[in-house]
C-alpha cells in the first residue's frame, strides 16, 4: 500500500495478576467527582465551597456507601470494590459507558497482557481496496498509525513520509505545531487522544512504550498535562470531523471507526475511514488532495 505498512511491536507479554494501580483509581475518582456540579444532584453550591465538584462525603452519600470506605478506595487502601459499588459510584458520578468500563478496568484484579501490533496482509489489501476518494488509516492502542492508504496518508499531514509528521497521533497532536493547522478543532482531537491513551494505560499497565509515551507528553506539553489531569476517557465512534489541507482548505468529512479483532497476544486495531457525499465541495476537495499527492 504505497509502502505504507508501519508496525510497532513491544515484544512484551507481561503476566496478569498484578494489583490495580491505586493512584490511577484515586486520580480517576477525584477527577470525576470534581466534574459534578453540586446543584445538578440537589446539593447546595455557590462560591463558599472550598472544593470543585462533590466532596468525598457527598459522593459517598449519593452512592450509598460509607464515607470511610470511599476514602479508602480513593486513597488506594481498598482496590477491588464489588460490581454493586462500582455501579453505584458510576450512577452518582454520571459516568458514560466508556468511563464505566475504564473504572471497572482500573479496579480489576487482573489486567490484559501487553499485546503486539500486527497488520495482516488482508488488512493492507482492504485499505488499498477502499473506494477511491475515501481516506483510511489504522491505529493501535498507543495511537501509532500502523497502516494507511495513500489518500489517508496525505489528508493526515503526510503519514507516508516520516520526515513530515510523527506517525504517533498523540505525539503529532501535542508536539507538532502543524497539527493545529491539520485539525481546526484541535482541542476536541487532543481530548480524544488523551482519553484513548488513558483507556489503554488502564487496560495495559505493563506496557512500557505506552507509559514512556505518556511520560514524554506529560513532560513536554502543558496542554497534554491539563487534559490528562481532567480524567478524560473516550471511545472511538462515528460522526463528522473537520480537517485542513493546503490543496483543499477546510473540509467537513463524515467518518466511521471499524474495530478489527485481534488474535491472542496481539492488539486489536481501529480502522478510521473518512468520506464525503458525492458531488459535494468536500468530495471535490478530497479529489484535489489526491491529485496534489500524485
């Protein structure tokens, strides 16, 4: 696919059975209770409150658990709450589906072994065979772009040429100023990437390359630190995104994310496909981008 396969593998297969990382559990719960406006759950708010969001005792009361138990959970002294407690906390905090899954992952007694990424020959053929005019690329759990078609490579800022942009989407977003040109809605894309890395870190706590990436971005990007501290959790979905390219200007494109199951010991990949309605200005813009890349 125009030389487009790029696969990264850690080779790590850490064993399961390690205790959940208590600091991650506490950080997530603190971030989430700080997000809940007291007024939204029938509690008094106002400027005299010394904490943002809910107090520990308020959350414990809303969830129907003892304050002492909640404090121990947030401090990491209780690490395996029952499903009933998790459900109660999720309801009290107003967690969405992705956030509920992430909390359950953080409190699980066992974690998934660190997988390797593999782009199968069939997946490369699928990407190459995607209908003309549909940019597509595939990412792993670390947000490494591991495969793409030619239009997808060009739309995303030059994936086929590692000198033009980093092939890790998070590193590109936070460390390359060009990302804010490619992504007019940069803040939304940045929050998505942080949320996806948080989910991956909770699922694969022994993934050294992933932890190194998070540490690098934390050290080098104040914007990454700010979003990470918010406790953002995101799942890939579908919808519309705006992207900019010098040959076409700003395009509003529909997108779908297709999840490719993995064999044991491998990571599942996510295929991102963009498109535009036939005859639209966005479709003509994609055609101009394809022509410019010839």
